[in-house]
């Protein structure tokens, strides 16, 4: 009887331990790996994420999943942070955006960030969000790309609009520096430094993020080295290279065509030469030996 009691005790302890383990497992997202580090620990990427759909009457095309690197596809990952749930953390060095779910978990999205000369870092807040927003290029962008002048009053939302299906507007210290988190029709730019400072997302991804935020969320943009920012850094836009206009070419003056006489070559006439005639030599008059008559020496009276 004593042995039987001990056997029941051991069996009960084992059952309690198994139940505790089962309950603990139920508190963990089943999509997460039990490993704590390394790329191999990432969960399997969700399927049927980048399919075609209609949104506000605008068609969103399906994307070729095989052409999107797995690192930049939407997925839930382990991400340890002291930021509160709902915080958006952007890592430009890895071209990734994290939406914090709790202290150890985040939804990760692939992004495109600012090209050389357009990188910024610091903190911001979500001030506004719009569906299929109008895009208005700033004057300095039009100066860099004059072909955008046609949209100086705004490009309506649509499949070719650079802001894509959604735009999330950011303020830093109450100032709008023109930075946005937005979709893009250029999904192939994800994973690159390609924008003018804004954060680009695949349309299907920005729609997912848009649905999760309410407004007022904190946004942290890490430094180029992946560290927490110590302040707000806004780069100066690169100087626009002005074109040197060539000197104007003077108007071409057309001379009248020369007259041509038909019937043979035109003879060349030498200029007339006027001969030089020497004046005859004047012999000096002989002295008159008598008085002049009417100013003339009488004949035969001149001295020999």
C-alpha cells in the first residue's frame, strides 16, 4: 500500500508538470521559434499576404513573392525592447520597420529608406493618416526634378501615386519636416536606399500597419549605425546642380547670291592704267636789251 501511494504521488507530480508545461506553451505565439537568436530562428513567413485586391475602387496587384527577399516580407519576430506596444521602430541600416507588440515580439516589415544625403534620425509621432493620399512634391524636389512641375498643385491618389495606398504623417517636436511612412507602387525598391527621406512600404504592408495604428504613436528612427538616436537629425538637402546655359549664337546673315552671266566665262577686265605724261621743259627766257613793249621783248632785241 505504501509503494502504491508513492507511485500515485510520482504519477500526479508528472501530470502536474506536464499540465504546467502545456499551459506555458499556450501563452507563447505558436508562430515563434523557441530559439532566442540567429536568423534561422525567424518564423515562417505568412502566406497569402501579397495577393491582389480592390481598395476604394482601386486595384492593388498581386506581387511575385519569389522576388521579395524573405527578410523584407511581413512576419512576426522576436524583438526585445523597452518601448511600449504600438511604438514604431525604424532601422535604416537594415531597411526594416518594427511594430512593437510587447517587450519581446514585433511585426517586422521591409522598407526603403532615404538615399545618400536624405537620411534622418530621431523621434516623431503619428500626427495623421490618409487613404490613397494626394502627393504634392515640395519646391526643392521640383527644382531637382523639373519634370515634376506638373504636380505642383498635387497628384491625386491612385495606382501610380508615389505615396501608394496609405500615408502616415509624422511630426517631430511639433514640426512637419515632410517625412511620411507610405506605400509605393515601386515595390521592387524595398530593401534599398531610394527615397527622399520618407519610409516606403509595400502597399499591402502599409495597409496592414495603417489598420493597427490609431494616431499619436511614437516613432523612433535609429541612426545610420542602428543605434538609438540622441536627438533629432535632419539633413540639409543636397545642392541642386544648376545647368550652365551656353552663350547665344548670333543670327546668321544671308548674303544675296552672286549674279552669274550665262554663255561662258566672264572675262576678267584689268583696271585701266592712265599714262603719266611729262610736261615739256620750259627754257628760260633771254634778257631783253630794250624796254618791253606791252610786257613783251621786241623781236631781235633779246640778248644772245
